[in-house]
């Protein structure tokens, strides 16, 4: 078995045994169920909270698009941070004495571990997001109304591309710092401030953060930019890993 396949297999086992995969699935499922339910009850909550003798709040009825949008807000904030954590911990191969000794005695080129581990983490995050999106669509159809399938597919594709970019950036930060807690903190801040770029008119047409507004807007330009950033980040991560050695004091 090649090093890449062995690394991918070990990463899949790590996600399953550590509970990270279960965490991704449960979080996405929760967001998928809570989004449509919140969209349905939000007009009544706003009306009850803002209604008075002097002021009357009229909230628009819930729409299928609102159910999916509320799911996306949670999935692309808290869910995205969790996905980035999964990507970062995939590079913590020398965090424990056992794993450090294992890789130091079996792997001559540490950079060969970067890509397969990143891909396995991205697949886990993408599948989890797809599960949440399907649950959100089904519950929205039951509680509110039918969901536009084309719009749903656009949301799924855009989210998958944005996940790949964000997780690749997390991998790059981890490769540069080699400290899990530091990488998580830096990547979390980075993920939270990235959407600000989408508000800049000059780059909004091709900024990867424009994918967060799907299904509205064009996807080709932002998707190409997101993939380019992801590839560049992974190449940079491999280059950094090539210059490093596994710590013997893990």
C-alpha cells in the first residue's frame, strides 16, 4: 500500500475513533433540523416580541428559501469552524509520542501525508454538510413548502467549494505554526473575517466569499477562486512540511 493510501486510511480511522466524524454529522444534522423550524417560528416570535399598543410588528410568512438560508448561516459559521478544526488536527501527526514514533520510522517524506489527510477531512465535512442540507430541504418541504431543487444544488456546490478553501487555509496555518491550539485560534479568526471581502464591490464578483450568498449570484468565478486558493494553500503546506522534521519530544 502506498504512503498516500495508508495516510488516507489512517486519517479516516482517526476521524471515526476520535469522534470528530460523529461531531460533524451530528452538528450538520442539528443545523439541518433547526434551520427550517426556526424559519417557521421566527415570524411569530418577532410579532410577539415587538407587538404593543403603540407599535405593531408585521413579519413576512416563512418561505422555503428562508429555511435553507438559516441552515446555511449555522453550517457556514459554527459548522465551518468545526470542519477547519478537523483539517488542522489532521496534521497533528507528532502531537503524541506513539504517532510521532510511528511516522518517524515509516515515512521518509512527511509532505506526502498532507494531501491525503486534507482530502479525507474535506470529504467528511462535505458529506456531513450534504446530510444537513438534505435534512433541511426535507423538513422545509414538510413545514413550509417545496424547495427549489436547482437552488439547493447550487447551495451544495458552493458550500463544498468554500469548505475546501477554508479547510486548506487551516492546513496551511497548521503547517506553518505546528501548534494545534495556535492554528485553531488563527484559523477561526481568519474564517470569521473572510466574509468581509465579499462586501468589497471591486472583488465581490470573483471573491470566494461570494459563495456564501448562494444560490444568488454567479458561481463560476468565486468557485474558481476558491479552488485556486485551496490548491495554493495545500501546495504551500506541503512545501512547509518538506522543510520540517517530526518532533522527537512529542
